[in-house]
C-alpha cells in the first residue's frame, strides 16, 4: 500500500482488535478445520480440504492487509482550529431534502469506511462535500443516482 491511510483513533483500535482476533482464535480455528478436512482422506477430491485452504488464504490475506495498514496508518485527531466544522471523526446529522428524513453519518478514513453502517469515507463524494462545512450549510453530493441535496443540522465530535 503506497497511499496514505488516515484512521480515527476508534477506527485504529477496531482494526487492532480485529487483527488480534484473526491471529489468535480465528487462525487456530482455521488450523483445526484443515486438520479435520485432511483426516477425511484423499486430498485431490476432498472439497472440505480445498475450501478450508481457500478460507485460510483469505484469512492470511486479511491479516497481512491489517498489519500493513496498522503499520502505516496515521491517526488523525480533529483539529482544534476546526471549531464547528466537519472533519475526520465528526458525526454529522443531515436532512435529506429528497426523502425528507434525517441521515447520520460519521466521517472516517477510506480503510474504515462502511456506508451501510453510516461510516462515510472523507474521500467519497459525500465525505468530501462535508469536510470543512458547518451546521446549517446546504451541500450537494454528486452521487451515482444524481445530485443529492442535504442540510447539515448538527456536527458532533467524539
């Protein structure tokens, strides 16, 4: 990974906990699954063994990714000079003009983004439209479905 990785303090901690879980209990369970599959005989036609080995490769890939990210990640704290503007780590309450409903998002780094759980990357169209903005401002987000309009109702810092 050659790009900069920015994480919130809580995002860094979540990844650190995930890595410990993967390197400990998950890796142990994977070894057990491979041992069990191996005991079923001929490995050439043993679907359980091949599936376990594929899952092991995925697990080891995720471990390697997490180790790299945690090595190079920069934990970004909300700048004190930011006053009441949205930045990495801010929780932002928005009013969606099209659907006439409230939407709450947390601005995070791209590695910890999970839009379905309200974690929006600062590099995404929504995130970049919010960074540096203040309460009561209206923003437009160029989304795949077209231009979306929102009003920033509240900005909270952790």
